[in-house]
């Protein structure tokens, strides 16, 4: 096993992040075949990452990511890949402590940092592949403020840092959607969403006309919000999106589209969203708020089911919204 891994490391030693050579690809194919048959090969390769020079480390991480894409357990190599990524962060360009401007100018990477950044992209790609299969690890790292800030600081230099950041702040689950004026609602299942605007677009295209105030979905927006298209689009809120237990709808009680969905208010552990008729000028947002998309973590949303009248009524009573409805809405 060691000889096979050493061959892979030797073929990729001092790799600069350009197109892999034939020797590199051949060594990776042999490694993947062996590790598919025996997971001990993957374990040994993962354990060796910390001892490899950057080119070999990055390419072995790529090979481990390829294994996970083929169905191997991410738990075997994920911790080592993520540890390696964190070990690289102090070696990459940092913020200029002397720059106190509102928008600091990113420092120019040194030649050594630039070389590391070229390989870092591939390490990040492997990290995302692993994170997609490790929800508990993702949730833990997603609340590591220092790590998230460091990744944000690297976005100017590395798309990879942005990919990892997005993987860590994306969330999945179910959402109770209530339309208080009609005392109706539904349960929405969503996957791999980071900010509110993206979920608003996904919700609208999934709900359509099922709730009052809904419309026929725009198929282009539906594709772009799911990462299945790259067209430039603009979407508009069909409803005023209100927080639960927030009182009568107004601009102060809306859910901010820039907010992280994982931080939305919960009731009994369940995120809840209130759909009111528009208050003032409705929010609009561009396709730039509908990504970035990660192939390993595709965004989606679908209606899991309509709430019965009893279920919707119980939620509205719990939120105190049923009484507001009688007072504020004449129908």
C-alpha cells in the first residue's frame, strides 16, 4: 500500500496546480482502484497528507475526493482533508493590519503564496466533496467564526475559499410556511440553501399558486435558483416574508433576504415563515443572490405537503397570529 501511495505522491511532487500529467493520472487511477477494493489504502493516504509537500498533498486530496464521489465513506478521509485545509490557511495571504479603510485592499500574494493558492483550489474542491457527505462536521465548522472570517478574507484570492465557506453556511431541512390571511399553509422541504433570497426564489417556484398571492413560476428563475442555469435574472417577492410572532406585517418585521437561513427564527425547533400580502414596494434581487452553487451540494426546494385546516390553525394560534388575522384582515 505504501508503495502505491508513494508513487502517487512522487508523480505529483511540486505540482503547481496546472493540468495533471499522464503519470499523475495513471498513478491516481491505480490508487483509486486499490482504495476502492480496500479502504485501508484510503486511510493510509489520508494519514500521510500532513507529511507531504504541497503539490503532492493537494493531488492526493483530489484522489481522495474522487473516491468519495464514487461512493467511498467520507468519514475515512474527510477529517484529514479538512485538517490539511486548516493547516494551509496561515500560509496564505492575510489581511493588512495597517489598512483601516472600509473596504481593505487585499494584499498582493508573494510568489510562494501564489503557488500555494494555485494548489489550494484543489484542496478546497476535495474539502467540499467531503463536507457534502459529512453534515455533522459541516454544522460544527459552520459555527467556527474564526474559520468563516478567514475564508471570507481569502475570497478575493481563491474561489476555493468561497466554495468551502458556502458549503459551511448552507443548510437543509423543513420550513413551515403560513399564510395568515387565509389561515392556510404548507410544509416546504429545502436543501443546501445559504441566504434568504435564494430560498425565497426556491419557495416561490415550488409553491406557485398553492397559496393566495402566488403565481405561475418562472422556469428560468427556477433553474437558476437550483444551479441548473446561468442566465441573468431578477426575482421579486410575491409576499411580505415575515418572522413568526412578529406582530402585524411591516418593513421592520420582514425576514431579511441577506440573512442566513440557518439563523432564522424557530418555534419549537421548527423554522417558520409568514406570508403576508406585500407591504410597500416588494423586495427584488438579482441572480447574484442565487449562488454560488456547489455541484456536490445542489440547492432545491419542494412542497412536502399542505397543512390541514387544523394544523394551520394550531400554528396560527401558537404564534398569536390567528387573533391578528381577525383584527387586521376583513376576510
